[in-house]
C-alpha cells in the first residue's frame, strides 16, 4: 500500500496542508492542541486499508497550514468553514468527520451545523456539550494565585513565551502529563496540564520531566512534531482558546439544535478532561443532544492523546462505526 501523501489546498481563503491516503468514502481527521496532522499517522493507513479516503489537515494556524494574523480568525465557525471548503476542494459532497481534543469540538460543530456535508461524526476525548450558562471567561475559575489553564492560554503572548522557549521540553512534558503513561490522575504526583495553574509558574513548572518518551511516541515522530512547532510556534493553536467567548456568543443562535447524524464518542480512562467537575454528567447527557449516539466507550489504559496512545482500539472502533453507516 502507498504511504500518505502531502499536499497544499486552497480553502476558505487560506492555504491548508494535508496528509491523504486511500480511496473511497471520505473520512476527515481533525487534530487537537498541541498536535498536527501527524496525530493521525496510525489511522491514515488503517482507514485506507479498510477502503476509505482518509484526509488529515493541519488546521489553520498549525503545521504547514497558513496562520492568519488576527486573533478573531480562529473561531470554531471559521474552522468549520475551512472543513466545508476543504470538501469542495477535494471534490467531495460529504465526509465523516472525526476529531480529537479541539478537533472533537470542531467535529461536533460541523455535524451540528452542516449535516448535509458531514454525514456522521466521531469524537475523541471531548463530548458534545450544551451551551454554558455564561461566557468561559466568567465560568472558568481564577483566584489571585491560580487560574484555569484557559485563562493563561487566552492572555496574549504569555503562553507563547513559555511554550516556545524550548519546544522539545514543552511537548515532552505536555504529551507525557496528559497521557495514560503518567499513571492515575493525581494533582500532586500526576498534575493535570489542563487544569488549575499557579499564576507564578505558568504551565510547565509543575509538570514532571519524563526520563524517556512514552512508548506510544517514537523518537522519529517526536522530532517531526518538535520541528513543526519550532517553525509554526504555538500562537495559532493558542488563538483557538482566545476565541472561547466568541464561540460561546455565536452558540446562542444554535441553542436547542440537536446533532441528527450517527455519532461515536471515545475517551481514554485517564483523559485529563475526566478530572473536570461535572464531566461525567456531560458525557451521560449526550444522547439528549446527539440522539443517534451509537457508541460511547471508555478505552482502558489510555489518556488524552487517544488515537496515538491506543491506535488499535481506536482503529477498530472507528472502522466498525464507519462500516455500520
């Protein structure tokens, strides 16, 4: 079988970089933060072998895709617009959209707003949620000494300075701390990188420095990710967080809408999101928002980077879901 090929595509006024493999019905794979299309390196060949056309773009702001300057160019609606335009550029009328982390949020929104183009949705880690009662900047906690990580990410320039000082150390710490390799979630021994942060420390200080890469991340793949973020920086990815309030405001127009396409949800048993108060209730309530939720499954021994940490389990579940459509 041929390996994944790379190309650049013009879509929605920007140039997107993508990896592509296989022929057949289109499956669109959307990564999260801080990742690139490489996050789907195990899914591309498996989907191609199963008879699908698998396409993994670097979302706007990431990897080799363009990085618009304006902070407000990174709303969820604009990224959904990229995916719709990408389908047009690929000559496809419909796709199954799959996402992890931020990519899951984008995938849910794509399926909610454009069921004519996205015929099914699979999300890893982040469940479909109803609109919050208030804007995230007011909802997420902060004190004089500590704040929720989204506040830190939303502060212009602050996280960039820390994360870009040593990209290899940044990625090594974040990937390990949010993975199942770090062990049972514990705020002392295994701090959550996506939780409360001391204002004086930033993100990385409290995270352990792993002696080696986790066994699910090869040195070759890690070096490719490091080079990608050394070139792109983290500003594009952080700008997604800087639009949380804008996304919340836009969601007012869609309150009450349900997702009416078939859906699947997978989460690692050690996912950092499960540590958030009320997350299990949100997961349990998903059928009210996603009536065709066919699969809701916890993957053992895996953390936040589910498709990278447990590729065989994810591939089996994803291909099974696709074959059921």
